[in-house]
């Protein structure tokens, strides 16, 4: 579907797409954060009981991603903390980007209002110019009429006689 043929302003499409993107990214961040918090709580509970978590076959993808030396050994706590810290850091970066996108969207929302204000001001200026143009045409007509009357007056017999009498003196 062609955006321009749909009759909807492309800025509305872009704004909607940006909002959907922000919602999707926010939802993913919340889901990952909630899962990490649950894993952290479970890990704390296991530590309180003095149990070291053993990774079975169902948790192999997690083990492969975090293990350093042995595929069957659980990752050291320091590495897990570092991994969690890195995830939280990435979350903060994403949140900062989302804040920037939101700010840009709010600026974008102000554009239609500004355009309407500009159109209104243009209409007022055009109306004022039309009024000034009409008044100017009226003045030109008056000037032409006055000029014609002065020409007739200067060419009249009494004025010509007065000019001739002044020239002889």
C-alpha cells in the first residue's frame, strides 16, 4: 500500500512505527530484566542453602555461553555478576536511546501545530497585502485623477494668461 495514496500523513506512519518499536524494545527489556531478577533470587536461595547450582542438559545453552574452561563446571560467581552487570549496562543504554527517541517524537508531534500556525500567519499576511494593494490602487487612481485635473487647470486660459504676465515682468 502506498503511504501517500492512503491519505495518512507519513509523519503519522513514522510516529506509529517508532512508538511500536519503543513498546517492543521496552517489553523485551522488562522481560529480560524480570527473568534475570528471578534467576538472581533463585541463585541467592541456593547460596543460602549452601547448594552450588549444577547445570544439567536442559541448561546446556546457558552453560556453553558462560563457561570458561570446562563445559560441565558452573561459571564462577564473579563471571555471572559481570555478565549480569553487562546486561544491566546494555539495558541502560537502550533506555537512554528510548528516551532520545521519545524526545524526538515529542518534537515531531509539535511540527503539525507549528505548520498550522505558519499557515494562519501566512493567511493574515496575504489578507493584509490584499488590503494594502487595494488601497494602493485607490491612491494611484486618485493621483491619476488629480494629475488630469491639474493638467487641465494648467492648460486653462486664465492660468496661461497669468504665466504670460509673469514672464513679461
